[in-house]
């Protein structure tokens, strides 16, 4: 697969300084893995395909450290979706284990598969891990994929867990993002990162999105109303698809020192990053965000009853908020830029955004 | 299996008027089904057993009407647990489909199984149900069950969905409640109901719990500190099990006219019902509650853009709140009363509460 | 006072159809009143001035119907601020009485004054209104106003309550907005409205903001990075004012049929409207939003125990969400457009945005 | 005023070990002050009295350290009430300044008065405290007090702030608790404390309540249904007072090391303490709880951008949860035990619980 240019390389003028990879893996320790399932063509037969789906796995501290918790906070801008594990994240501000993102009707199986992987992990200790509460999230690929066939299997989840790596992250039609639609262009997986300074120390935040939301007319790229100019090949708004909008899952990881309650603040800013791309967060969308910090260990069952947590003094936190908004925005545009035209079930085709057309509109608006 | 006496039949003085069955099925339309898995003895081998687990299924409007939504609100008193589907419940105040309760490491598979069952349902319409967000909840049976063997299969979930019936509800060691421990006695499934009057109309609320929480010392039955007297055979507080507490999932359904925000209020009262049995809601417990009303239809995708909802004027709502607290409390005591002594993995035994001993303590305190 | 042109009249290209006044008063029944306090010049003496502050009052159903509730939901995007009354709004999804917006250190007095006004209201009935829980909100005008002098009095609040009128709404340096700063330009009160269609019925949403937030560099007007071009006279970022950001209170009222939980959804969209103007919602900002619907009566203490509520079927709600984002965005830009340069305590001057300069930048970006 | 015996001294069998004073002031640094207003008799004339109200002030770190923040979390079990300051507590998990508790129609004035007091504080620095967000809470004393006369003045608030002291805390008809009614007995201010051990360190939690809630029939004391036996002189349930229930404000302070999110957990347990006294948390009640920890400083505007926070490892936190439930329960019973019969506006009389009658019922139930 040839890789399409990323949004920034096309000349779209983003703000801020990215990490070296402009990816969630710019945060030390983060590993990302994918299982991509593309199989069959033609008429939909539930259980037979065509299949256009997959699983994305993120290990916040890497595979080996799957049992070492991260601090976390979450926000649901519009809750027409699923992200498991949030009761404990709301309660304790922390969790452990890999995060899965897949299609809506495989989110339970992905949860099941994460547990299988953890139980088989060399560091699994049944005495210490009496129970586990995995994070599994989803967006809906029914337009291209035989979603009711539930084609993701345990083996697919285990493979994505095992294949996770640091380094560059594939974007577009990969993993859970395989069959996604974003602003009625082909969407999917996107990532970006920002470096920012709190006081005189520099940190990184990386964002990965599974972008599957938005109506064409609303698409805004760096303030330019792109969706009003690039009106061809929109998939909704037809008799058969009057008002389907999909969802976005956003995962942010930073190495900055943050408490759980501060991570809830970060998660809320991811919603503003989505807003920058034009969507008013529609009813049918599960716009759900999870923010984590790897800076502090999560002390859970230690012999000691107390532990220390380093946090950012709130008066200094604004650069992180801005970085979060920017990285989320860019990750979405990266998903659009990377995704390639795909034909799926019943011959449904979703077209990629044309880079030249996009840049022509940008130019028209002085960008 | 001989059925043990229910708490009320033992002479425990509960308040309020129950429905005819004193069960969640006193609310018209509600159907409950179970798959109970008991297999093997002796030393634990992950994947081989012993197995002491199952699945409980609740259809709020019955199997046939699985796609007809109910209004709902939820509350997490202590979120060390899982209940999927809550993002949309928080957002829309409604959901559809059966509710599953199982063990912690099968909650994803139960989610998956519910979808399988819905996709195969005669009324499933892929054009209308583009995506579904099932409710699957859990408590942890690791003390008796090979939880890491993940013994619940799709077939088990489908069977529980299909077996659901109106009428009397089995209690104790059945379904998801099979391997549960409550106040260090054998716990499991319990149910109760109350009739209450709003204005001059009478309604019913039914509660079903999967009771798996509490330390012996804290057990209080109708205000009597039973746990301080019945100290034999407690399972925690030992070197191997210093402070394990489990969880409680509470499901309430009423036919009273309630809005979504009012159902959140009802869910909070379920926490007070748990509190009446003595627990301070401990750290390791997932004390998560879901309250539903079947009174109003949920208008979702109709051709019409508006619908009417009947609600209770808040100034009249107190009898419902009291009924909720009482039914939750009684459902927990019913779980204790019904459950029978069980030996599970590695020879772990959890003893049932002895009815005579219980009533002797009650008598000592003037009850 | 000459009235400056509104943003739309300057030629800024907003989307959507406004109501006749493009104001919160486009919703039938809404009345708005102001008390504006401008007094003194020169060096600050706490308690003596200079004074640059006031009170804004909104009667959602008009003065006469002050005891008739409205359905409501709220959202705090960043809670560095105050809006009283939210416990009951969260619980019941409704409240009654006027809404006050003033400066941070007068928010308690405004609460007190509302009660005085309600107790003296001809329709006040001490038997029926055993207690009242007013909504009083604030943003901070300390840069221009002797905020610690707490210059707002009961008489000022009563006057604003009494002066409220339907019809055109003053913007800029009026009422609670008198001393406000927005993106380091002079800010203050702004309003806008949108008409939108749910199914085949048309409704109106009106928004009023007290805009006192944002750093110059972040200001975006319809996607154009205006703040990077108009860099003169910024007030923060200096040694004395390193990172002060203020707040925004947003009040939305609609005549569309909505439940309480739907109004929470509307309130969240107001945050997206703020985001469209560029701010990442900074730490020092109290970005708090209240959304109301006047469509249904709120039945509170009636002899009857049940009432009916008309709601919008969620599948049809998107036009309202978009209208909310748009009206919030335009209300903020209207506040900027209307506010005039002001000099306050210690000679601090905050400059109005220059309309010609603004439109020159807009033109440069193809608008 | 003769002081009535406290609940524990009557022989009511509470669990746990109290601090030396069994009061909120057992936590080092805490100071409590009261202004009690009792004036006039006979027929109600709004603005003239009779007056039965007051203000209670709590300085979590003492008067001198009013600008030093505490970590905090809150919970609203039933939000028919007011506690200001919660937006920032939800956002930052911290606040500074004294806490006021007064009557419902004086809560704004108390907010105003706290600011006056802070602005006049020797340590007030207008450059550092650009704005302040006080915590002011209330319960409703309309049955005894001319609440619509709004008799609390700034001077009363300042006096309560200044009069605050460490050491023993007055209970019953004092401060904001002066005119309160609890389970239809005379209620008011109550306090209690518990010592508890996390790991091998011992800490203290102190609770102060303003108890003004509950229907007689529901009153439970240590599990004994006292309210069903002591039925004389109940004030509600009559034609004029069919279903009025009041509220409870609960304030907890501990010296244990806790993060903000952990303090939210503590606040939720205060609701369980209320539940132990029998109430199902009725519709008319504002049952609102604030929990604070003084263990860690709150680093807000320091030159440094990072700070450290010591927290309790969750696996060790249960003794705190139990202590919170117990101290809240005992503080309520202490309010009942301490309050004396009072006659207020229009000759309304609320009777104190009779200690001998209470203990006779306790004995009947084996206590």
C-alpha cells in the first residue's frame, strides 16, 4: 500500500510543534497495533461479508507493562457509542491494560479478547489481578462492512495486541478504522502529536482517533469551509441514508504530570478539537474521549498505603489544553488525508478526499 | 433443587406492600432468563474449571419487544465494575435490548452474545437498527469460579435470552449469580418488588440484584447487626484474602411514568438500599445501578419529529423513592436467604446463611 | 450611546437563518434587563471605584411569569466560575425565576437581590414557594472595575429585574457585560438567534453571552485567524498580566419541545460555539452554559401527580444542535463588535475591535 | 444555655473510635464559628420576623490561612438545595476560603459576606486573588423563621467568620442550624469525628451537618425504627404541611492524604451516612455533601509549574469510607440530641426529641 501524504505535508497550516513522528507514539512507551480485515465483495450476506473492519490496539506503556496502570480521565461529548471501563476510570482516575478500538458490534468481543491476551501475558498473576476491567471502544462501519457478521475474532484481537510497536503509526484504512467514513469522505485512523511547555519543562501529547463522523457540508479544515466546495460523492443525505453520522473515538496520551481530574479536563478539550473540524456533534455520533498520563505510576496494591503523584499547577496548564485541541484536530485531518477510496458491502463506495482539490480550496481562502 | 424460604417468609419484618410475586417480574412485560454453569471440582486449571458461573438476562419489555426502548437512568455508587451501554443511557436517557449480568471476565462475551441474539431476532431490521449498544454488567466470581477460563459462551447467552419468562424468578445460585459471595455468605441473584401510590394511581417497581459484596462484620438486616453475631465461616480477612469485597449490580424496572432524569434519581436510591444492609460501599466493589421505566414508549426513528412523555410531578415522587430503597434492600436479603452453600475452585467453600441462626439474632434485637 | 454595527451587518458571513431581532428575545416571552454602573476614574480605591460593572437579568418567560418554571440543562466546559442553582437543575431539569449575570464578587448579592424581587412579586405566594433557588452567574471584570468594592446593590438588581423588556437587546458595555474583556478586545454582552426546523415545524433558539474570555492570539472569526493579525493593544501577556483569561457565561432559550436531558445536550453544544471563536477554554475561565426550553410547562405542585412533556425525537434533533453552535458563535462576535473602548480602574484601557481592521483581515482570507 | 447530652453519652451504641472532641475540629486547623439570630415571637410579618436563623462558618485551615486551598470533592444525593462554588470544585478538585451554611434565602448574602471578609483579610492580595469563588450552602428554616425577611446581614457573616475557633463545637440550635427541623424533631447543627487507620498511620475525619431533613416515620437510630414509636408532635403530614422535608448539608474534613477524585468518593459515602438514619432522600431535600483534605497543600500560582500530592492507595482506603459513613450518621443523631424545643414564626413549635423516650425505644430493640 502506498502511503498518501499526511495533512501537514500537503501544506495545511497547522499550529504548534509536533513530536518527531507527529503520532501518538511520540510519547515514550506507547505502542500501537492493528489487525485489518478486508475480504469479499458484492452483495451483503450477514456472516459472509463483505468484510471491511478491524481492531486497533494501544498499549499506553507498551506490551510488557500491560499491568502497570495509567492515570486517566474521560469525556463524552455525545454518547451514542461505547467505551467500556469508564466506571472505574470515573471512580479511580486510572486503569491498566491495552485499549481496543473496533466496530460497534465487535466491541464486546474485543473486550473479551483483551482479557484473553492479559490472562496469557507472562506477567499475569491471578492472585494480584483478581479482576480486570478493559477499555474497548468502537465506531460503526455498517456502510462498508458486514457489521452484523461480527467478523472480529479473538485471534484478531490477540494479533493486534501482539503486533503493537512503537514508531510510525499507519493511518487511514487500518485496524478499527478500516471501514470508517468521515465527513462523507473515507475516514479511519489518524494520529498527531504536540510538544508543549509547562513552566520550563517540555512534554508531549499524542492523539489517535478513529474518525467516522460528520456531514460533508460541515467539514472545516483550519477554518476553511472545505465541505461546501467539495460536494461530490457525499454518501449521506440520500433517500437511503438520510442522516447517518457515525462517531469519533479519541485517545490522548501525554507524559506530562497530571492528576485524574486534570485528565478529565484534557478529555473535554478533545471535543473542542473535533469542533474545529466543523461538526456540531450530531445525535447519531458517539464522540467519546479518553486522556491518559504516563508520568506517574499508579500505585494500586502495594504494601504501602500511600503514594506520591506529581501534578501540573493549574495556572501553568494552558499550553497542554491548546496542544490537545490542536493534536486532535490534526489527527482527524490526517485520517482524512490518509484514507483511500474503498468499496464495501453491497457495492457501497466511499471516496477519499482528493488532495489537490482540498489544497485548491485552502488556497482560495488564503491558506 | 429445593428452594429455600425467602427472607419475608422467614419472618424478617420488611416494610411496604410487595407485588404478587415480590419479584422484578411483577412489572408487566418483564421477563428473566438464566443460564447456570456448574461443572467440575478440585484444583483450578485455567480454562478447565471448576466452573461456577452463568448469565442472567432481563428483557424489560419481554423477548418479543426487544427493539422497543425503555427510559433509563443509572448511578455508580462505586465504579469498580462494568456496565456497558451507559454512554447512551447518560445521553439519551433510553436504550433497548436485553440486559445481561454475568461474571467480570465474561461481560464482553455477554455483550457480543446479546448482539448475536438481536441480529437473529425475527424483528431485527438492519435498515432501522444500524447499530446497537447493549447493556452488559458483571460482578466477580473468582473465589469459586475459574473466571480466567471465560467459560460463558455465545450459546449460553443465547440460551439465557431465549429461556426468559415472566412469572416467579429463581434466586440464589442461578445465572450470573451462581458463584457470588455476599457479606461472606453465599450470595447471588435476589429480587423483590414494591407497590406504591403516586397521587391516586398505584404502580410497581421491581428490583433484581446480583449480590456479591460486603464484609461479614458490616451485615445489617433491617437494622440488626447480624454480621457481628454470625461470624463463622467468613471468607475474607484471611492472609490469602485480606480485603476482597466484590460488587453489586442492581436493576430496577417500574411501570410508573418517569422521565430519564427522574430515573437517575431512582438509580441513586438503589445505593441507599445497599447502604441499609450495612456496607459502606468498599473500594473493590462495583456498585452500579440501572433504573428503567416501561410506562412511556421511546420514540426513536419515527416519521414524526415529536413525541409525548408522561412524567410524575416531583412533589408526588417520594413514595417511589422509598419503594426503591426498600425493594433493593429486600432483594439483597433475598439473595442471601436463597443462596445455598457452594464449593468451587480449589475447594473454596462459601456457606449459606443459616436461617435459624439469622432469625435468632433478629429475635435478640426485638424483631 | 451610538450603537456600533452588529457582526452580521459588517459583512461577516454567518450561516443559518436568524430570528427577526437576531437576539435571545426572538423566543416568545423572553425579557432582558440591564443595570449598567459606570462611575469614577483614575486610581483604584477599594470601595470607591472606579466602577465599571452591572447586572444583566433574563426572564425566560417574562417578568409576570417569574414563578412558572422552564426546563433546563447545563454544562461546565471549564468551571472556573459560578452559576448558582445548578444542583436543582441537575436534579429536576427545571427551575424558575430570573437569571442574573454580574461580576464575580457580586454574584452572591445578585442571588440575594433576585430573591428580594421574587418575594415582592405580586404573584409571590409564601405557601407555595417555600423556598427558591435562583440562578446567578458571573464573569470577572477586575481589570477595569473595582470588583472588590462590590458595587452592585440590591437596588441595582431590582432595577434590572424591573427594566427587563422584550424586543431588541443592548450589546457590548451593558449590564453584567460592562467591564468585560474578550480576546483582549473590549467584550461584554452579545446575543444572536437561529431559526431551525425539526420535522416540519420551525422553532427559534436565542443565545445571550457575557463574553470575557480568550487570548488575542487565539481569536478566530468564522475560521479566519483574526487574532494573529490584529495584535495591537492586547492586555494580557505582560509582566503584570501574564495569563489572565476571564470567562464566558452562555444562556440559551428555545421554544422547541425538549426534555431536561436534551437540554443538557444543547448546553454542551454551546461549548462548541465558544470553540469556534478559537479558545481552547483556558484554566482561568469559567465557561458555563445554561440551556432552557419554554415549550412545556413545568408541573411542580399541582393537585395532579402526572403531567405530559413534549420532546423532540432524537433522530430529528440535529438542526437544533447546529443552530446552538452557530448562535453561540455569533453572540460572541456580536459582543466584540458592539463593545466600545473603555478605560477603567488605574487607567486600564481595553480597546474595541476596529471594524475596518477586522473586515480587512476577513477579506484577506476570502471572506 | 444548658447543653444537652450528646448521643454517645446517652448510651447510643455507635461504632468506631472518635477523636478527642468527637467534632469536626478534631482535624488540626479546623475552626468553626456561629452567628445565631433569635428574635421576636408571634405572627409572621415578612421583614419583621420572628427570626430563628443564623450562619455557620467553617475555616478548613483556620482563619489565618483562609487563602490556602484544600483539596475537595462533592456529591449531591438530591439536589433540591444550594452549595455555591461547586463548578470549580468539580474542575480543580480544590478551593479556598471559609464555608458558610445558612438559610436558603440568605445563601447569596452569605456568599457576599465571605467575600467581604476575605477582601478585608490581612493576607488578601488583590494581585494574587484576582477573583474568588466562595462556598455557601443552605437548608430551609421557613417553618420557624421569617425566611423571606432575609435577616442575615453582612455583619452577621463577618461575625461568624471572626468568631470561629478550634475546640468544642456547639450543636443544635446554633448558627445556620438555629431554625432547622430533622425527622420532624428539632434539628440543627451536629458534629462527630472518627479516627481510622490507613496502612499503619492513623488519621481523623470530622463531619459537621446542618440537619433539616426527614419524615418522622422514617427515623432510624442505629437500626432501631425510633420514628415509628415516637410519633408525638410530628410537624408535617398535616393539611398545611403535607410533605415538606428540608435538607441536609454535610461537610467533612480529613487530614488523610487524598486526591480530588478520592474526595468525591468520600462525599458519596456521606449520603450513605444519611441513609443510615432512615431517609430515602426525599424530593424536597437538598442533600449535598462536601469532603475536603488538608493533608496536601494546593499549589495554585507558584512560580513552579509542578507540585506533589500524597494520596492513599485505593486498596487501603476502606477504613476511611467506613469512618465517613459512621461520622455522618453520628453527627445527625448529635444534632437531634442537642437541639432544644423551639417556637418560631406564627407560633410554630418544633419539639426536641426526648432523650428518655429515645433510650426507651433503643432498649426495647436490644440496644
